[in-house]
């Protein structure tokens, strides 16, 4: 699909950072690694990827604001537009040599996500969307959510909190409710790719309770443009503001939400 100038800038930045990450991924045992907190690692590769993306995006659009996982927030001269970036979603996978991680770049305009890119550099899969124009994979594949209608046929994805995160008890309760009613639950370790996979029909749904906006902003738009319904895990929650996301195709959503919301 022919995208806007902004989308093309985003995709170019993702590919450039992706080349850097793939090079480091091949030498993962040699990476210099530090710890930000229990189970939450940051690597030299992560920081370098964010530098590349910021240089590309801010070089092309110097008046936009910036919010990055590693570098924090910088207000822009244009207060209505902001880049939201996770340079390496799935860092733990990356550091363990597991080829399931992604670059996530979103553009926010007046509080709404208007463009999103999730690039799986290890598999060379570029998921992308702009508001109102659908969701796409690589050059020309239009994405649509799965057409499965029965919970027992559905595969779901989630994130299981690590270390001492406060939502672990709620997530374990969720799993106990969902797993007997479906065909399987996957925990692959990248929220951005989980949402992109719902868009591609690879999962019927996804939920997670404790995300940051940079984890989910791009995938949120891609899934929505592919036909997914997205709400907070609790009714009335804004999924991006709260970091609590419930996402599924139209036919599955109601039953899926009921399982997770029943007290």
C-alpha cells in the first residue's frame, strides 16, 4: 500500500534500526547488558536502536514531540504531534537469542494514534497502518482479523507479569478462566507483535494488564484497522492510558470479555 510521507519515514526508520538490531542479535552473547530492574533488561543494542530511530524521525520532523522507552519524553514545538517509540519490544527474548522481538513506532496527533509500524526484523515482517486506511503486512498484503467465531477454536495471547509486578495474581486468575474455554493461550513476550498477530488473524484475541503506551500504541492501531475490537480489560478503561488491553475479533469479543470481567 502507498502510505503517507509520515508513514514512509516511520518505515524507513524501523528498517534502519532493524538492520542494527539484527547485526547485534547475531552476536547476542557478546552484548553489554545492564539491569534496569528485576527482569527488565536494557542492552547497548536497545539504546542504539532508539538513537537511530530518533535521528531519522526527528531529522525529518523536527517540530514533533518524542516519547521513547529508553530516552523518555521531549515536548515538541508542535504540541499536537508526538512520536511514540519502543526501539526493542521483546528485549528479554532478544537477549536470550529468541527471534521474536520488534520495533514499534506510532504517531500521535491531537491525542489519537494516526499511524503505526511494528517491524519484526528477524522475520522481515513489516506490519503497518494509518487511521482509516486499513492494516497491511509488507508491500501489499491486507490484514484482517480471524473469522473464527467459537471460543473453543480460538487461540489467545497474553503477557504474564514477571518479577514482582502487581498484576500477576489477576493474570493467573485470567488464565484459569480462559484456558479451559479455548484452543490455547500463548505468551510470546512482545506486546507489539501480539497485537499485530491479532490483526493478521494468527490469534483470535489478546489481553494484558500492565503495559506502557510505547508497548501498545502502534499495535493498537494496526489491530483496530484490521477489524479488531479493543477496550480496557475493565469496562470504561482507556486501553492506552491505562495500559490494560482487551482485543479480539468481533465474534469472539463478547464472550472473551465476559470471561475476563466476571468478578
